């Protein structure tokens, strides 16, 4: 009974908040995705990462370890998925970004927070930061054949990571009013991201269902296996291992769909993968959390 209660404490808030967004949209209430995305990107996420890294600073060695683990995971996903798609005769531009970049933001950050508390969120932020850099540089490059560093330089989140990491590494104390403001602004992020995920799912439609199911299962199994291999190879501690595996096993990121729409790159196929993989993850995440926590 205690196990079920502990599991529900981690998983239920994530599912219920995203379900709230889903039914909010289904019931016809207004939800300005552009406004919410801008609030999270320009205000919430920078405040959250600043507050998290200054409140729970990590040793430089641990920052490096998590960054290396993230890069290793993404590299494994790219190689395995790239080879598999080539062998199956499927186009890389459509499917590779979705298989490489999981939903480490909307879904990954809340799960790691509820599973491993503040340290888990801090570690997940590193995974999020490194993956975001890859997603906003290599993601569009894979989807459209172009590399745009300027897009990355416009993301405030990246600067918040650099500044807050620097303050934490050098032990610089910040005024309480700044800490409180960052904490208050960061509090927007998790609930808005989860509701936005639910709203996005309410608008997507699964096409080519058998292929969407196959790709979704591959994404989640490959992610979990890759994260487990990297955690074992780097001999990570239990919390580091849990964060790496959970983040790696997340479903297809919604941003992959947005890039597919932007570049007219079979968005209906990517939408199917986002929708189906998220539904599957609602079944697999409780199992992973039960094993890792």
C-alpha cells in the first residue's frame, strides 16, 4: 500500500495536470498556446533554472558528469535510430528528430522533481539544458537541412543556465529579493508546461497508427535502454541514474511537431508519434518510477 501511495505521489500530479489541459481544450475553453509558450520560454524556465541552480548548487564535477551523460544518451539515440531508419528505408528528416529528442521539459522535469525532489530537478535541468541546445540547433538542421545558431542565441534559458551555474560554482550569494522573485517566476513553469502538453495532445491526431505505435515503442524502449547503458557506463549514483533513465525514456517532444509544421516535413506523421508515445509513456512511467525510486 505504501508503494502505491509513493508511486501516486510522483506520477499522479503529472498526469492530472496534463489531463486538466487536455479536457480544458476539449471543453472549448480558450488557451493561448503562443502566450503560454512565450511565458514559459521567456519568463518561467529562466526563472526556474536560476532559482534551482542557485538554491541547490552542484559541484562542477557533477555538472560535467550529467552533461557528458546527456550527450552520450543523445549520441546513442542518433546512431541507433539513424542506422535503424536507414535499414528500414524510412526518411531520416521525418523520423530521426522525434527518435532522438524526448520530451524532457513538459513531462521530464515534473517527473524528476516529484521522484527525486530538488536535487533531481537540478540534475534534470542539466539534462534539459544540454538537450535544448541540441534540439534548437540539430533539430531544425535534421528537419530542414539548415543549421541556425542564431535561434539558440535568442533563448533566455541558455543565459540563465550559464549565469546560475557560474554563481553556484563560485559560491556567490544573491540577494533574497532576487531569490524570491526567481522562485515566484519559476513556479509558473511546471503547471503551465503540463497544461500546455495536455492542450497540445487534445489538438493532435494520430495518422498511420501502426507506424506511429512502432516508432513510439522504439523511442521509449531505446530511450530507457540507452539511459540505463550510459548510467552503468559512467557509474552514476542512484539519483543521477534515475534522472538519466527517466529523461531518456520520455516520449517524443512536442517541439519536434512544431519544427515539422514549420518546415512542412510530414507534420501529421510526427503528430501521431507525439500523441501515441505520450499515451504509452503514461503506462511505462509508473513502472520506471517504481523501479528507480
